[in-house]
């Protein structure tokens, strides 16, 4: 459904991307990994039209996104980035903000249909019980779930997430990613997410795109990308790659300087 | 859903009631007290009496101007705070008042109001404001993108520059001019020109209507500029139009009534605590309460040291600030975070 062709884009000096080519199929979960400053977020921003490509194009269902109205794009693509504080807004009102792209030009009140979708999204993500709480009162794990519910209210076909598990403990990391996996299965939602944690990326993504210095280094299943040679080259860190005994997915273990000296 | 709209309607009715009450209070009180019971009688049958002339020539114009200016400033505050996602931004932060004050100062020291007429004072104020708006606007556009942080910084800097220039002018000006400048800067709803009052009323009402075309955009901006784009909002167009709308409202208010601080800062804040962040209710509520607040403060300014008058900016500052601190300490506020 999404095709990135020869994409070159970026800001003036840093985080430039060049010659990016990849496809994402409907219903896939694709993870974008790479060191800090490699251009992962820039790639997400290009897909959401925040920055314009200098060369190449991005096609959504074979249509160049530059030719799609941003309002129409918002009905197909939802983005979850970091939450920033808003005062005095309840969870329900917050989720309702996701309906904005669907309002008609001079529509003033949300319709029954809008409220049903909001309710459905809150039930699906299991936050219906929080609906009258303020965003400031709930925990950061709950807040992340609310962000997902808001994105779902857009009724997207493609969901983009920028580091959805940062600052969360493992309970919430797993809860969020399990939820995303479930939504992917139940709604046939295509997901592209930027992840820092290689092991979470390995467990949850069907394919990984490893970006290094603005270029795609490798692309493929977790088994193909998460090899110790590749990781050591890109991250410049000594690692050991094992297999998770339950899921049989690759598992990256770090080696500290002290341990390295000892083993030598 | 229905519940929310009904709640909104009640809320708007309550604010209209408050506005009516403050206006009546303002009509009754002053150096000549007119009892509430007598008001209707005077309005309908008292033509020719002193009371009639006090009500229609003195108090009513002030109330109408207070409504227009208070509403416009509060509305402009809501829009700017929403757009910048910064609760400390107010209409004067962007240097618009400084520009207007500078325009008026120049007019006064060069005695242009004597050569032409007194009505050139608001005109110069407006020109000053317009100049600053354009300056801030074009300095903040980088590569076709209006940068919100630069808008704020440029505005604050221009505000400093113009207030320093005003001090410079004051330092070298003659004593009689000095009085005029200070009087103007402190702000007043005393406006002999009826046409200006009507114009202010028209502009602020139209401003309110236009702001409603942007409720979706403002709500989306709650999430941040980039997120608003993700929700299908043309953020570049929205930022520009909202900046122009709010600064135009501020410029008009400042040039008619001088610098009346605090309304644009406190009222939006205050109202947000009660109605939440949805701009559909926030815009109208802020407008109505800003209007009531300014009319009330102006009445106090007239009566506290009657027959002399306090500058209304002093009253809005002291009253607004104290009420705000009181409410802030009483109400459990959820501003997000832990």
C-alpha cells in the first residue's frame, strides 16, 4: 500500500535521507530501527508530509502523497508521536480530536456516528473506564493508550508510531505493543513504527528497516537484519545475538566494556 | 453529546446574564446614582432629563466600548494562547501595543493632533500597531514557513524596543505632552467619538464570527503544530490567518482604548478552567466574560475615587490578578503532569 521510491529529503544539515526505497504491504507491521540521528523520524515526517522530498516520491495506494489533500491523507494515515501536555481536557474529548479530519466544512457539532466511533475506539483499547478523567491525571502508560485510541478515531488504514514505548516500564511497553499487534490483526491495520529497542522490534515486527547515516542499511525479517555483524557495524557496539527460546526470534544482548575485557 | 450542547447553552446564557447584570450595574452607578427601578422609566420616558443624557451620552457608550474592547482582547488572547500553546501569551506580548503606543506618542510630541484633529490619535495608534504586525510577521517567515517560536521572540523584542523608544520620547518631551502620553498609555474607555465606538463594536463582533471558522484548527493545535497537520489541518494557512486576525483585533482595541492590560491574559485562562479546552465554547465564553470583566472594572474605575477616575488598566490588573490567584489556590487544577 505504501511505496517509497528514491526518496531524498531532510533539513539543511542534519538528518538527511538519501535514496530510500521500500514497500509496505497492507496488514504488515514494519519496524524502523537505527542509531540516534540516523534519520528514522525524518522518514516518518516525510511520509506524513511534514517535510517535502527533494527527490523521489512516496506513493500511497499508487498515488503520490504530494497530490493528496492533507485532509484526505489524515483519513488514511494516523500518526502517534510523543504526548505533550494539554490542560483541562478529558480522555473522551481527547479521543474525539481524532475525528477532526472527518468533520464537514461547516459542521459544528460532532454527530452520533462520531461519538460511536470514539466509544468503539475507547472500548477497543480498553480505556473506556477512563473517559471522564483528565489527561493530566492518568499515568503515562494510560496516556500512550489514549493516544492510540485518538489515532484509531481517525479510522486510518496506516498507523505510524514514533517510539511508542519510550519512558514506559516493561509492563506498559508490552501492553502497548500487544495492543498494536491486536489492532493489526483485528482491523487489518498496517503499522510502521520507529523503535529504539531492538528486542521489542524483533518480537513484534514482521519486517525491519535498518537505517544508518540517512541510508537504508538492510531490510528484511528480524532474522535477516538482526545479525551480530550488522548490529556491530551500524551501532559500533559489541553484541551477542541469541534466540528467544519461546518466540524463536533473535535477541540482542549487549556486552559491556568490563565484561569484554574479562572474556579476553 | 446532547448533554454537552445543553451544558454549553446554559453556560452561554449564564454569561449573557452576567453581562447584562454588569451593564445594568454600570448604568446605575456613578457620580450620579440612578436607582435600578428608575432605569427603565428614564430610558423610555425620560427624554430631555439629565438622567437620560447621562445614560445615553456618558454611560452607554462606555459600556458598548467596554463590551467591544473586553471581548476583542479576551478573544485575541484565547486565539494566541491556543495557537502558541503557551498560557503566558497575551495580545500585548507580540509588541502590538508597543507599536500603537509609539504611534500615539509621536503624534502627541509632534502636536499632529492640534494641526489635524484629535481623531488622528487612534489613527496613529492603529498605524503603529499595523507596522509592528507586519514587521513581526515578515521577520518570522523563514523559507515560506511562519515559525511560531520566532513569532513570539520577535514580538517580545519589538515590544521591548518600542517601550524603550517611548521612554526616550517621554524623557525628552515637554511636561504637557508627557501628561497626554501617560494618560493614553494607561488606557481608558472614555471615547467621545461615537463612530469609533460603533467601529470597535463591529470589528470585535466580526472577529468573533471569523474566529469560529477556525474552531477545528484551534482544537487540533492543542496537540501541537505537527499533530494538527496530521489531523488534516492546513497549519501554515491557519497560523497566518489567526495571527492576522488576533493582531488586527488587538491593534484596533489598543488604538481606541489605549493599553488595557490583563484582560487578554487572565480571562482566557480563567474561562479555560471552567469550560475546558474545546474552542467551540471557549471562544464565545471568553468574549462574553472579557466584555463583562472590562465593563465591571471600568465602573469601579469611575466610582472608586469619584469624581476623579482611575485608569481602567490599574483596576483590571489589580482585580484580575487577585481573583486569578485566589481561584488558582482554591480550585484543584489539572494542568497535566504529576
